[in-house]
């Protein structure tokens, strides 16, 4: 059975109320506290993870900065990646999503509630605008997640190259960078079936601005990729 179907069926009693509440938050997002919206999103995602037969092994939660205004960069294996991170990071955050995902029901409502941005990878000007918007939001104390590969690798636990441009948000806002290593996340929604699966999610030690100050975005990208690769190699 498809895992998404399994998630829904095992939580059928919760679906109508949770969906109505999420849509209401999205429709009137500015009238509700961010922590309230984030709490509801995490509640939905944790129900989905449990219902989807997913054993999520998490390490490094203590590495998430206490103060807001940081960037998270993760390797990208599949559609489950952002859901796993959102379900486990207690700090409210937004994400940069490719435009194809932004209008999918459920993902769209979450994107609106979290002030996430849709990026058109084919439109350089639009992409630069998104980077500028995220930079300003981080300066104002919001947290954001970006997948610097730009697309899922489709190679299991092997990463694609990291795009230096996505790190301009960090270099311009001078914020801490939290690398995130995902292992076997592709098995959740990018493979057929709904058999039990284990996914590892590792929050690595944050990289303060002082450590990467003066580096070019491509150099920062290489540094973050190296940290994530080391954790993946250690975890497999």
C-alpha cells in the first residue's frame, strides 16, 4: 500500500479536524501566534510519521541554536526530508521550496503558515529575489531551511553538488548555519510500499558566522557539504 495512504488511513479520525484547523491558520495566518501554528503543524506531521510506519532516529537536537535567526542546510533525498525536519525542530521555521511543490494541497497550507518561499530554478531573477527575501527574514529573527543541492539526489545516500548561491542567505545575514544530515530518507516516499522503515536525522554542530566570515558562498557550500558527508559516512 502507498505510504501516504497508510498515513491517512491510520489517522482517519484526526484528518477532518486537523485539515480544517490547518486551512483556517493558512487563511488567517497573520492573526495567530507563530508558535500556535507551528505546534499544530508538528502535531499533524508526528501523527503522519507514526501512521506511516517510520522510525525516525534523531540526534543533535541540542545543536539547534537557542536564539532564532539561523539557517539550516540539509542534503535532499526525497519529499519526506522537509517533513522530518519540521516535525522535529521545535523552533518555528520556513523553507525554500521548488515552485512545483508550493501549490500541492497540505504543503501549500504549511508553506503559507510558515512564510516559506517558492523558488523557480529556471528564473534567475526570481531566485535572487527569494534569496534576498529569506536573508531579510533571517535578519529579523526567522529561521529557514534550504536544500542546497536544489533537487533530490535520486541516488540514495549519495549527494549532488551543493549550489553556492543558496548560501548567500547565510553570508549576507551573518547568521549561524546548522548542517543537517539525512540518511535513508528517500525510502519513505520515494520507494513503493509502506513497510516499516528507519530514517536517521542528524542536526550537526552549528557553524557560527565567525567561522565562515570572509569565505565565498561556494567555499561555505563545500564546508557544509563536507560536514554532512562525514556524518553520512559515519552513520551508514
